[in-house]
C-alpha cells in the first residue's frame, strides 16, 4: 500500500475531520503508529524468533 501522506500529515488530516462523518470509527484515536498494520498473531507464531511486531502494537 502506498500512502500519500507522512505519518504526521495523516494524523493531522484525520484530526481535522468531523467525527460524525466517520460513524463508529474514533478518528481522534488515530496516531502515527497507524501507518503500519499489526502483524497477526498466527503469523507471528510461525517464526517467533525472527518475527517481531510493528512498534506500538
């Protein structure tokens, strides 16, 4: 996936939006760690010595 914003710009973009436009998604909870997805636990279990979680998860 290619993002068009830096992590800081992405957070600033979402924090400038109205919460009611996003339903149940809490856009105030978005932070710079959200640039990366967490690694699923089942994937981690396949090779726990070499697999590490993305920072913040």
